[in-house]
């Protein structure tokens, strides 16, 4: 009842309208983009330099917009704002959560809003577009120091281009624009070469980290399986031990194989670093899983006796036998390919011999019968 009466009092409608406007303003600020921040900075800069502005609350608006932008994208660690038009470039750095920092890298982004100041300078506009294009690839592929260096170099190029435009008050001479564009394009080519070299190194690093995650997951899974089996029943025999050892040996073999090829002087092992960090993580984590599958397959083939190979007599040497061959299967994919082709070639031949009565045993019988007929004739 009191709420209803309060709404009927004079001025309450204005308060509601003000509250609605404030909520809408807060919502707009939370969804702020870099062009919004560019416009607010331009109005604030104009008011600071001239004392006159069509937006009297430009300073408060700019501080609020900047705080919302940094809350969304991270702290602005590099910036250049044009004084001629509402344009600018910025570099942000958002730190990863402390607990996830060993796995998740900090987020560094290059922001550009320069369409207004470059509308009379198409050559320089193309240079700034190339800056943003290359910055996107650097942010998605590189990590740590390489990413920071690449983005700061791009920031330097973009700031220099905007500084040239501001110096000529928005209209750069065609010859001057051509000269500046040629210089900055040369610098961008050097940055692009640096990106390719660093991308190859970072790609291998991320792939290796993914393999470490895969090995740890396999180890955790094996520990969980062993714990559950021992907890539910005591039916644990030597075959279960050999399977566990084969899984672990195959995964470690695959991991060591990649490390050896990476560290070789003339290594041809490479990854497509343009796939991105997340994809390389997943591809790297799959490698130990593949090695574990090869290790188990090798154990099953050898333990089945289909190749007529047997370990030494006691169980202890048999464990070493299966474990070492499982490691080789994970280490060298060709070994598994040869093994699978051998099984593929043997199983159909034995099946055909059993069904049709032909095969090595039948041939020996026919040869014995032929020798018997020859002895009878003599």
C-alpha cells in the first residue's frame, strides 16, 4: 500500500525515468566496444584542449567507458589517439586466473578504430588494416614473450601511421603517403617473418604441452581403473598387470618419440601452428592415447600366439618383454603397421585353410601321399 502511494507522489515518475535511464546507460557501458571508447576519448580530448565540447560530461563518460572496456578486455598497456578525428589504436592485456596460468595464457589484443581519420588516405588505411590482420594471427597463435613482442611492434607501426596523419592534420600528401606506406609495409614484412619463426616454435611447445596433458590423463585413468578393480574384487592376475604396463609403455613411447624428433638437429617434425593453440593442445593430447592403443594392440597380438612368438618362461621376464615391445609400438608407428599387416596376412590364410582343407598341412599330406604312390610303383 505504501509503495502504491509512493508512486502517486509528485516527482516519483521522474525518479523512475531517471533510474531507467541509468540502467540503460550502465547496460550500454557494459557492452562497450573500442569505437565507443574512441568517440568518448575524442570528446574528452577536445574538451581538455579547447575547453568547449558538445558533450559537457565527456570526462565522466570517458572514465566510465574506459573502466568498462578494461574490465572486459584487460588493461590498456599501449594506446594512440588521433587529435584530428575520433580514431585510435590500443593494446590490451588481460591476465589469466592465477590457478590456470600454467595452462591458459594471458590475453593480449590489438584494437583499431581508424576509418574516420584515414578516409582521405587509402594507402595508409591499407597499412592499418594489415596491422590488424597480422595482430589477429599473432594473438591466436603466439604465446608469452613472442606474442607480446609481435603485438608491440604492430602497435608501433600503427601509432607511427596515425602520427603522420595527425601531423598533416588529416590530409597527407600522396607522395608522402606512398613513402610512409612503403616503409611500414617493409616493417610489417619483418614482423610477419618473425611471426612465422616464432609460430613454428610456439606450435611445437603447445603440442608438447598437450602431450604432457595426455600422458597425465592416461596415468590418472590407469590409477582409477586399478583402484576400482582392486576395491571391488581381488581378481587381479598377471594379464591385468601386463595390460596396464602395455598401456603406460605405449603412451610413454609415443611421447618420447615426438620429443626425440623435435630435439633432432635436422628434424622434419612440424605442426601447423595456424591451427591455433586450443587445436594444437588437443592434437598433442591425442598422441599418447594413440601410443597407448598401439601398446595394447601389440600385447594382444603377442599374447594370442598368432605370430608364434613367446617370451621367456617366467612371468617377470614376460612383463619386461611385453612392456618393451609396447614401448616400441608407441615409439615407432611403422612397427605397429608391420605388426598389423602381419596379422592381417595370417588370419585370412589360416581361415581359408581351415575351411577349404588347403594350406600348409594339406600340402604336406598330399606330398606324403605322392611319395607313397611312388614307393608302391617301385
